[in-house]
């Protein structure tokens, strides 16, 4: 029983079974269906318009005992937008009623601990709400050390004193999983949850 890696064209991908159909390059009329594909690939990274794939046959005489290890381009195209999958995790309260002083930037590390967010995330899915005694107060959120906080997320403006504003979205973070949050116009009381990430 010899193991061997062969090249093939990726013909289709089924995300419900994590299998694919491939056309072996050395036998251009041989299509294999239902071949398992590695879990690190998904619909954003498995192009079927001429993409090649590396297939490991655990037994070269048994075509049903194989797995697709990698998908790559021959210059015919790359995923657009680039691969980036969203993964949902259990909701986790990151910030619990913190008082943000107007004009001050607070930095929060959102990854690690019990958050369920790995250190390598590009962004987090968040739900946030804040209140302020100051009319027109708002908050800005951005990756840590962003040159312009206003280029990212803005929640607000409070229309009535002591009102609450709710919001949700995707918040980019820096390479250490940190985000900066700034209150403007008036002090704000902020609560923020995370429930997923982009990697």
C-alpha cells in the first residue's frame, strides 16, 4: 500500500459534506466524486474555475481512500475577496458598563481568556450599547493605534439625555487582538459583547 500525492482540477465543492469532485490530471477522463477535503478550506477558498488541488491517496490503488490537502491557482484566478471566514462563538461580555471619559481613548484586548476568540483574529463580531447624560454623545471604535478612529465605527449620537444606543457589526482589531474605543462630546457608559470572529 503506497501513498502518493497527485494533482487534479477542482470541479465542485459541497460545503454540506465537505467533499469535492476532482478531475485527475494524469487521467483527464477520470472524475472522482465525494473526495473529502481538508477542513481549512471553505467556499471562499475553493475556486472551481480552473483551480488545481493536491490530492493525497493513502493507497494509490484505492481511489476512495483520499483527501484533498490544498487548493491553489495556476494564475487563472484567486479568490475575490480573499479568503476570510466568520466563525461564531458563544456570546461573551468583554466590557461591562465601563465609563469612558469624553475625549479619552480606552484600549481593550478582546482575544483570549474565556472569550472564545483566538489570538490570530482580524476582527470580531460585536454587540454594544452605551448611554450618556450628554445629548449628542457618541463613541468611535477602531483597531488599536489606527491613525483615524473616525474612519471605522461610530455609534451615536444620543438624542436625549440618559438614552441608550445599541449597535452591532464587525470590529477590526490589531495583530494583538486590541481595539481602541473613544467617547466624544460626553462621558459614556459602555457594555460590549463579542460572539464571533473573522480570521
